[in-house]
C-alpha cells in the first residue's frame, strides 16, 4: 500500500505527528486511504492487484511472487477464498505455497528461519535481527 504523506515515518512518528490518521485507520482498515499524493486504501490495492491475480490464476506453470505484506494479503485472500473485510487483518508470516488441486488450491505455510524480515505494522519499516 502506498502510504502517501506517511511514507518513511516510523509507527511512533506517525502516532505523534498524525494521531487523527492513526485513529481513522484503526476504525476502518479496509477503506481508510492514506493522505497525500498516491495514498491508497486496501480497496485501492485490491483493485490494483486485479490484473496480477488474473495472471496468476491463468498461469499453467509455477510462479514466484515476492511482495510486501499488503500485496501478500490481497493475493493470498483471493486464492484462499477470504472476504475483502478479512484482508487487512490477515496474519503474514513466512512463505505461502499454493498448490493446485481439484477444488482450487491447497495452502502450505513455510517458515523462514534465516535472513531479515519486517516485523512492524503500519507506516515505516523495522527490521529484526537475523
């Protein structure tokens, strides 16, 4: 999600400088649109990811998608049959493998035990130690 005006701010900086935005987002994560140029909501992101989801759905071979947490939620929600209301609250951890089966897809979560991963929610990124 493009966080617009809040780009590059830590969660703490956002809370101090934009408490009203933090509150609005808490009330409706699905429809809240970040302020400023390019700011998006999850609804905007769902729309933006439509072509990607169609491409993955129609793919006959294997695909690897490397993306941020918000895009992960949108794509995973589609293939796992989740509602749009569930998307902003989906847990993201490790790697999600989706294998085709007669009913759609079988999900399998693969934990990642090496490297660095984002651990913070909201605007800004905090990296954890390996």
